């Protein structure tokens, strides 16, 4: 895999409010190889995604989208590269005052490059892909949690990204909702998209990813395949995969 086709962070350090969130953290997302970053709540998973998108700046280390180092650059300097990536935020982050259709199409409308007819066509196609076309004219408040997540995915797909970041896409969903998201992610992968997910949901991670990183106490505690993760004897990894009673109330 060439550097041109990857998104990566090298020896990234990030701290906020006097607390170290990431220290010398390395991660590479290669095109066609789907990755999950695992970590407990509050460990810094969302922070990693924000750093990769340039929404946060690390104190040290480098972040690349393809050949371009984005660290320290203004977004306007890497807009073309940034457009290859879409994110489905934790909780969906839909605009409550907009209909589902407007939520999915607003970025395209803002870009001003396509006609309204074309945008409506794309919006319908993306909503059909995620299975909520009938919700086109509803408002987010009228949707179930699972539907909201699917609309958020449709919105991420509107600009036809190559890479899609998912921030805990299955948290709070019932088993059918989880199944829907997993099969959606698998269909996206079959359609040639590369996914990067952050989660603590192991079932979803194993169903959708080939590569795994485990973030523990600001460090990369593990990196490898599902088989390697399952076979790993490191105490940190074992504890994450099978929490013991002693670890439940710390
Ligand atoms: N603006 C801020 N000021 C101080 N601390 C912050 C700020 N933003 C985030 N943090 C802290 O940074 C840590 C990492 O946050 P982050 O949201 O990346 O965790 P996470 O792994 O995504 O958690 P969760 O699984 O709950 O979503 C958390 O402990 C959080 O309290
Ligand atoms: Mg988070």
C-alpha cells in the first residue's frame, strides 16, 4: 500500500486541560483495509478522529492525508484531500431544524456545484442506500435512534467520500439496529469505501474490520489483525476483551 493511499498519524501527542490524551500514538488507515480503534470511554477515541480531520491540532507528531502533511496547515490548504473523508459523528449530529432530506443535501447545496434537481436525486439515492427513503420529509425529532444513525450515514455519503469515519455508530442501538449498521458498513466496504471506526463494541468491530488498534492510557497498547488481537496475551488486551470483576468498579 502506498503512502498516497493512506491516512495516518505518526508519534502524535495531544493533551488538554493538563491531561495527556495521546502520547506518541501511531495509526495508519490504508485504502481497502478497514480499521477499528478500540478503547474505553474517555480514552481519546473521538479525539483521534478530530485530529485526523484537522479539527484539533496535536502538540507534536505528524498527520498525513496521502502524501500531504496536514499538521499545522489551514484547512483551505488541504481541502481536496479533506473531501475524501466523511465522518459520522457520535450521536449523529443532525440539524434539528432541517428535514432529513435537507440534512443529507445541505453540504452539496452549500458547495453550489450541483443543481437542486441533481442534489435531490443524490439525497434520495443515499437515503435509499441506508434504507430510510420514506423519512425524506421528516425532522430528526420524529426518527428513532437507529434511523437517526442511518440518516447521519446517508449525509456522510452525500459527497461520495473514499474514507468514512464512524464514531461509535452502534452505541445505544438494539440488536436489530446494530445489525443494520453492521450490514450497511459491510455494503459500503463492498462498494469500495474504506472505514475507520472508533468504538468499544467488539462484535461490531470484528464484523467490520480487518485491522485493530487498542488505545489504553494514552498509548497504542496493541495493533494487528483480529486473530492477533484474540490471541494476544498482554494483560491490557485481555482486560479489554474480557473484563474481570476486579476491573468493573475501578
Ligand atoms: N475541551 C476539553 N477539556 C478538557 N478535557 C477534555 C476536553 N475534550 C475532551 N476532554 C477529555 O479528553 C478525554 C478524551 O475524550 P474523547 O472524547 O476523545 O474520549 P472517547 O474515547 O471518545 O470517549 P467516549 O467513548 O465516551 O466517547 C476525555 O477524558 C475527556 O474528558
Ligand atoms: Mg467519543
